């Protein structure tokens, strides 16, 4: 639905529920119209044609009952019946008028036009059939006046229907807008949870995998010297401290919400990639780097994404091939984008580190948010991660 267009509703959808006063004034109006129409003939019928007097009242009562019972559920049928009843009953004029107004509120010309013709014809026929001695003859002026009155009745009904439709459309639009707002809130909540999961994984998985690898070495290797044990314990302490520090930083950024233009410092950038590699080398990983791209002018957001890609690739390699050599290749430039390729051999002796479930999946989401592409493949007993990120000048 367009923001400037009205919601489409059916006539059945905008019929209001009538309270006691709405019913009361409609009944009174119908009785007044019937009384005004019947009054000139009532005395003559009572004195000369009592059977016609009774029949007029009976038919009018039937039209009255049909109008108030079914004019909304069967508007065409009720309008047709009351119009035909009006040919032989003056008291049916009131119910016929109300039924015609009710029909006109639906604003359907295929229903209104036939009823307009039928109403004018019924009114003209009743003037001929029900005229009593002493009444002036019906002229074309009278028929014209009746036609204008019927047109005004229909116009009033269409106006009422138009207002009802407008109000119903506005209510429907408000309901749909509220539902859409709830949907947006739910989507935002899901997106925020995914963002938090990615940030938590990026911060913790790398550090915790290092801690797990060194703790595993302490648990299973009996040949370590006291100096090696101290160095390993010191590495575990440093990684744990860094994990807690970075976790506090991420929580601080998340607390500020996604509306900030730039994350609060300190935030990893592409300039920190070399430090990340050296850190992993100090922890025992063997890493070869081939960088054929000038990354100094890389936009900050793109640099953070590249950093996270390298970080996740090293984390993944440490989990699945801790003693293997990792090869990192970075190439590209402005206009061509940045191409990252990380290859590590597959190992059967990997340390059993629990999977978070957000590693490569979260990385793929992060890359997709920047319009990039990620692919992985396994060939010749090696695992390859490739990431392409757009870099526009």
C-alpha cells in the first residue's frame, strides 16, 4: 500500500454498529415519512375502502420489518421489495427511503442506477394507483419533483458511505502502520542480536581459541620445561586479559547503539592486521603474508571488515590446523576491490575447541553487509577462504 493512498475496504467493512439512539431516530424518520405520505389518503381509505386501509398498513409493516432486519445484509433485495411495496402501499414510502439510503452508502453504481429507475417508476405508479378522489392530478412537474427528491436521497446515502469508507480506510491504515511498525521493531531486534553475536564472536573466539590451544598443550604435554610452562601460562593470562578488555570495548560500542556514525575508539583497523599476525606468530602459529595492495587509504569501515576477516581466518586455522603453516594473500586496489585469500592445510590432530556457530556464518553476513562476497573450498588437503570486498574511490 502506498503511503499516500487509502486502504481499500469493502462496503461490508465500514458499516458502523448502531447504538440505541441511531436506531431510534431512524425509526422515527421512517414513521414520519410514511405518515406524511399516507395522511392525505388515510381518511378516504378508512371510510370507503377499509380492506385497502388494512392492506396498506400490513404491506407497510412488512416493508418496515424487512428494512430494519436486512437492509445491510441484503441491500438490493430489500430496496427492490420496498420499492415494489410502495406501488400499492403509502406507508411503505418511509422504509423504501431508508432502504435506498442504505443501498447508496455502498456507492456501487451497478446497484444504484437500477434502483433509481425502479424508485422513480414506483413513485409514478403509486401516484396513479393510490390517488383518491379529490386529489389533484399528477403532473410532469410532480414527477420531476419526486425524481429530484429521490436523487437527493441517493446523494445523501453516497455522502454518508463516502465518510464511512474514509474513516474505515484511515482506521485500516493505522492498523497496518502499527503492524508494520511492530514488524520493523522485530526485524531490528533480530538484526541487533545478530550484530551482537558477530561482535562477541569476533572479540572472544580469537582470544579463547588461543587460550584453549595453550591450555591443551599444558594438559597433554609432559615434556615441557618449567620455562615453557611459564611462557604458556603467561600467554594464557595475556590472552584472557585481552579478551576481557576487548569485550568491555565492544559492550561500550553496543551500548551506544547502531545510530552512531563511527564506533568509539579503540577499534581495530586495517593498520592492526600486521599486529594481529605478529601476535599469532608469538603464540606459535606459522604465517606467511603476501600483501600486494596499498591499504593505508582503505576506508575505516572496510578496514575493520578486512581485519575481522583475517582474524576469523586465523582463528579457524588455529582450531583446525594448529601446527600448520597459514598463507595469507591480500591484493587489489581502488575500483577493483580488496581480495583476501587464506589457505591452511587440513590437520587430523586439531585441538578440540567448541564451535560457536557464528564463525564463518557471521563472517559471511558481515561481508555481505559491505556488498562483498565470501567463498570457501577444500582441495588437496587444504582449506581455502576467499573474501572480496568492494573498494570505491
